[in-house]
C-alpha cells in the first residue's frame, strides 16, 4: 500500500481550521519544554502550515527524501516549532521526539536541521537564504523532469534582504512555475513594525515588476488559502502569495505586539492562552 500523501487531499475546511488551532496548542506545549520559543510568529502562519501539510503538499512520510515530493523551505526558520508536530503526526518521525524538544541530544532545534530531522527539506538560521535555495530546487526538479512543487515561506521583514530580490529575479528569468513563495505578512519583526523599520510596500507591485504572478489573500481565511494554494499556475511564472496575517493570531494578548516574538508564558498566561484557543475548537 502506497504511503504517498497526494496533493489536494480530501479534508474539510473545518478540519483544517481545527488543525491550525492544534498547531498553536502544540507550539505552547513545546515552548513549555524549552522554556523559550517563538509563539506569535508561528500563530500568524498556523493556517498556512495546516493547509500545506494536511491538504496541499504531496508527501511521503515513509520516504522523506523521495525525489518527487513537494518541498517546504523556511525563510522564517523560527516557525519550525509549529512544523515539528505536523511532521510527527504525519509519520515522518516518532511523536516521542517532541517530548524532548531542544533538550540535549534532541534532533529538534529552534531552527530546523535537514541532516537531523526527516521531512525538513533545507536547514535555516540566517534569514533570507531559502528563496534562493528554492530557486535551485525548482530548477533541479525541472531538469529531472519532476513535477515536484517547491514552497518557500517567508516573513515580511525578511523581504528587507537583498538576496530575496536576486532570487526573485532569477525565478522569473527561468520561468519557474513550480515555485511558490508565501509571504507571511504579519506586519511585525523582532525590532518593531515592518513599515517603520524598512517599508516593503507595495509588495504585490514589486513582485509583479520582477515577473512573478502575485496575489493577495487573508492568511487566516482557510478557504482562501486552499483556493490559492491549489490553483494551477497557468501563466508559467513563479507565484507569490501575499498572506495578510496577524502576529500572535488566536491569543488576544499576543496579537500585534513584538513582545511575544520570543518569550515564555507564565502559568496564568499559559492557561489563558490555551483556554482561548480551545474555545474555538470542536468539543
């Protein structure tokens, strides 16, 4: 029996929304183990991760290096804490690994290591590199005759990096219609509002000028995400999906503040956050 998870699997929008809330809960659980972690950056892209891993991407948990798999590269590598539970749940590695997240000897670090974690397609750390890596992978897939699709999740403040725009220019030049960049536009970076630190707007017009096929959606609207992710790339250009999101989405006291980019919840705040998330989930 094939272990391949096909593209565009039959999953309801409601189930995907519930999975996004589960990603938020698992993030809180793993940060509790590590005593520090990235809450709000994961919360802004929880719906994106749920849609990609549980419906959109073609994966093979029993053969993580399968050549025709779809790939997800993390520009914003600090959201790995929200991806590890998905990989474990899908069978890439034992769920028991999660219980030792970041502990001595654990393969699961704050940023992902492709040499240690099955299902991680490329390591990350320094922000701004993985769109370039995605261009290389997309070119390689075409050269091999593979229909693998390459997804790259970027932070909005990451667009301050010049290497992003070099990669954007190359992707358009080579007409990489197997490459999709998703910008998690939550409006904040570690050091403040993106527009104050270094404005990136108008993002849509900039990517269009570079020869991409850009669209803008609500990054917390699961139906809009699924439709955008599943759409055929008929223009034979790389696609950029600008997902407008809210940093810290789902926990009211974390929303739109830089203070929970990296932190640790005390017992009272942790229970408040968990209760708020669970209230939205089916009983």
